[in-house]
């Protein structure tokens, strides 16, 4: 994979559930964001919905993972067939140290944390996409993984951490797209937004003890953890970057970040 004149940024995005595909506001924000980016040669995405150690990579051409339930049957018929990403998988495996072994999965395809937002951002499905698992939730280790991946950005690879800045689904009382954000969601969102604007990685990493709204905002932390892969892949993890999307969806924070 050769050098490109357009260095790709790294993103942290809220990916939403499948009904995001029918939300004109948020889907419009994601589509507009993608249109403003240089065109990637390939995409490497880390989703909240694949927690697996050792670090694992999807198989090119494998069927999508429909890892959700209770939605309209149309979502289970959707496809997102992208070009072969084997070359990127080999590159990623070669970049990892011996202490971070890589497993090439034989059958696993993209889960909804990957294909739902990418279906909006790159609807032609004409860019190779590789998904990588999260082998840990330790912010420091995830940042080291992101740092190892950083050179890919000079090769035209768009690195995306896909989660949700708040994800307290068990504590929601309304299930409408325009639902008012609960206090714990609004407070965690404001705290994280301020820490991101300062480039304060140490505070963001100490969320368990410092963030308001815990543990309601993240009763489990897999939707927050991809942020640290993105920050690790940044040229300067303490650079505040640009918060491109904010606001709430079903009361959950869709705040999303782009770092240079």
C-alpha cells in the first residue's frame, strides 16, 4: 500500500442501531462528514460489538453479522459487499508486536457497529473494509494499538473507532429517537466533550472514577473503549481534534470526533 498525498484522519463515531439508516438527520451528518474527507484507499474499523482476544481480523467476503434483535426484517436482508481487504489484514498483522498476537478469522464478517455507519458514509461499498476486534478495555493498551496503526493513515487508510459516547440502554425510559437525554447521559457527554476539547487523554482514561453519570452512562464499557484506539492513532493524542457531531439519539450521546 503506497503513500498518498492526502493523509487520512482517524475518527471516533457513534454507530447507532440499524434504524440509524432511516434517520435523516444523523445519517445526513455522517454522509456529509464522509463527503468532506479525502477518499480512503481502505478502512480499518474497530467496533464495540467485537470484543475478542487475541486481537482478531475479519475475513474478506464473509457475510455480515446481524448482531441485533427485534428490528424490522429488512435490516436482516441488508448487504454490504466490499472489495478484498486481505492486503490490509496482512499489513495490520505485521505492525503488531509479539506481545499483541493477531488472529486471522476465517469466517467472521462485519458487525452492525461497522456496516451500519459505513453503509451511510460509503454507500457504494467500493472501498476495502477490515474490522479489528478489541482484545482489551484498558485505555493504555488500546492507545498503544492505535499508535502502532498510525502509519496506515499515511497510506490512505481511514481508521475508525465505532461506539457510542453514552450507552446506558438498561436505564432508558423512552425509546424514541428524539427522547430527552437522561441526566446521566447529558452529564457524561458534557464531561467528555470538555475533556476532548482540552485534549485531556488522562482524564478521559480515568472515566471510571472521574466521569459523572457512571456507571449508568456505561454499565459495560465496550462502546466507550474504541475512542482510545482513535486517540492512539492521532498524530498527537493530546491534540483536541474536532468534534464533528454532537447531540443525542434516543437520549444517548452521538458525539463524534476527528483527529489529525
